[in-house]
C-alpha cells in the first residue's frame, strides 16, 4: 500500500482487525521510509456499480460520496459515526444485491431516504430538501404533510 505521506510503495501492516460487523478489515500500517502511520480498510466488492444520473451520464459508484451525503444530512445531529458507517454499508449491500451493474441515482436516493427516516427525522427532511429539490417553504410543508411528520409534537420555539 502506498504511503500517503511520502509516496513510498512499501508499507507494513502493524495491526488488522474486523470492522463494520465483519464486512471490512481495518489495517493499521506503518511506512518504513518516513515512519508515518495510517489506517486502511479492505471491503468485499461484489461488482462494479455504475450510477445512471438523471441527465443520462454514467458515473462509477463512490462509497465516499454516499458517506459525505449522509454526513451533511446528519451534521449536528445526535448520531454516532459508527451508525453512519453501518448505514453506508447497509445501503451499499442493498445496491449490490439488486443484481444490476447500472443503478439509477433515484434508487440510491430512495435507499438513503429510507435509511435516514429510520434514524433521524431532521436529517431525513434535510436530505429530502435537496433530493426532491425544494424551492420554497411550501415544498417543506407539503412534504411534511405527505410524510405525516407535521404533527407538531416537538417543543415550540416561539
């Protein structure tokens, strides 16, 4: 594995352990050239996934982009990083289990929406506002009404 600090192509594994419920292996590595230490993750990849965008473009599936999207929706919410990683792994497994190599971006968005709804309603609405392209406050009100999330059970902020 290439050292991210000095570019040396020969790093040494110092520690390996299962991660993410056994779906990945976390490896602590050390570079003999610069003594830098870093972590890598090894995951099973069943097939190369390609995302079919709304505009017709095809892009390779990017697990990191999925993780960033969830992190943005979950920013400042009481969700642990381990929960986010589990959500990402679950969504990736769902995508791989579809049996298709080309997956419409709307399918990915639907999986994300479903995952967020079960974890945090605020993050769910945040993600929906971008995914469903809300343009005005009325879009939020309609969405919340359609989803049954507008029952106003929370504390008032007046």
